């Protein structure tokens, strides 16, 4: 693994990366290669803090299911029970791109918590979604949640509730602001900010000591550098090609009261491995139980029925490898996974009793897909 990752960095496919493999509850590999700063020849630290973006979604989904275990909410609860602006929803019918006007039709039903967990609600994504969603949400000051300096999650979600869904609830799988809305529901039900809920109910009990929405100043030097590529494909430090916000890659250091349950966290690879090991253990880690084992089972099985998601399916917060999907990947059927927009990825393979994580901070469209190379290399080692 050391040799392979060094080669990928030497070839310019990445500036650097950290990787971690846990098998049968023990660390099988934990290392890094390449550079956090190419020009300064500063090596990539294996314990650096990475922007994990959409890997935040799994943690928010666990928070919701903890409240489910406690009987404080049900999966078929209507979202309007907690945020009334989601009552009487409408669905986008016709959209006029030149002036962003649109018409709507009534929704067939209200959206539920399960719709949010499975991304079947009809909510789109702001900034990175469809042209219609980008326009409608942008006009109403709805963002993807990164670098937001003003307002709160609840204020934004109340505005979102008044806007049209992109399709009828349950009609198809659409990646959207579902998990930001789930984070808001956690705040409403628990009476705590999402930041405080995560810290007191998940991070502190599990020993996730360096996972934050806002990285504190005394740990700012642990936040790894973001890289992107120029028009010639050369790696350059800084920037954020996906969200293109004024705060760019510095957003974890700026502080905010807006806690994006869909993408706001930054975390070192070992912290997130502990979280995943808890799930692999059926909801328990080091004597601390966060979820019931049958709740974890529900989260990591197909929950979208016959809806199309390629060869694989989706559970309650995770992508799920199916038998058909396993024919095209080393990961076995039942593996659950996801990743983040800034090139962080994870897989949990229950049949191999294994957790895999591969972290970079790179926005790239032309460089080799080293994430898949890492996964393949890991499974080759099992043989």
C-alpha cells in the first residue's frame, strides 16, 4: 500500500492521501503518502483533518435513528409534524429558464422522514443539483450548506418547505438536501443544535476527538490543504471547483451557526473509522451502544425497492452493494458505503468484517481514479 500510494503521488494523480483498513476489529493498515503541500514538500499527515462533505450524511442519519430507537420519532412521520412549512407540498410542473418562473401541481402526499433517509422525497440539491433546483433554491437563498455565515439551519429549512419538490414523493431517487433537513429535525426533536447533539451523543461517547463543523483555531494547522487542477490538469493548492463559494476551501475555519447535516463536517480518518466500526459492530463500540443492532440492519439494507440506482440500492443513509453490483466490484453484497465531494470515500464490508477508508482533498476530473485502485488493492491483499 505504501509503495502504491507513493507511486500515485509521484505520477501526479494526487498530491497526497491517507488510508486506513480495519479487519476483524484490528488495524491492518494505517498510513499516508504524498504531500499536504507539494511546493513546500510537507508530507501528508495520516492524522490530518479532512473536509468530509457528504460523509456527514451517515452521521446525521445515525442521529435520526438514535431518536427513532428512543421512540421520539417514527420513519413514517410527516416532516410537517416538525417543520410546518412542509405541509401542503407542491411539485414542479413547468420551469422557464430565462426568468426562473415555474408552475406547480399538488404533491400526491406529504414527505416523510423515511423519504429523507432514502433520498426519495423529491428535494433537489442547491448549487450542485439540476438547473431547475439550482435556480429555484438560489433565488430563495437556499445553499448546499458549506461556508454559510448567516442564519440557521431551521430558518433555511423553513424556506425550503415552501418551495416545490422536483418530483412526486417516492417516485424516484434524487440526491438532494434531504439530510440537511434531517439535521434540522434532529435539532427540533432534541432541543439541541446539531453541533451539540453530535458532540454529546456521538463524538464524545465514541472518542471522536477531532471531528467538527468548525475546526477550532488551535487545531487549524491540522486541516489539510485542498488541491484542484488548472486548465492543463496541473495540481494547484486551494480552490473549490464544486461549490465555488467565496469562502472556498477555508470554510471549516470560519465558524458558523449553520450546521449542514448533509455536508458540513471535517474529520480525521481514524475518527470516522471508529464511527464505521460502531456500525459494523451492530451499533456498539468499546462498550458504548448508540444504536440497536436491528436498527443498523434496517439502515444497511435496500430501502428503495425497485427504484433505479444503477446496479446497487440505497438504505437509510448509505449506498448498498447488491448481488448484481458485486459482480462489478471487489466489494461483496451487503457492503455499505458513501463518500464526500472532496475525494473522501469509505466502504464497510460485513462479510469480510472490514472497514476501508481512503481520503484525499482533491477536486480533479482528469487524474487517475486512485480511489478504486486503493479498494482493489485492499481486496487483492485478502487473497
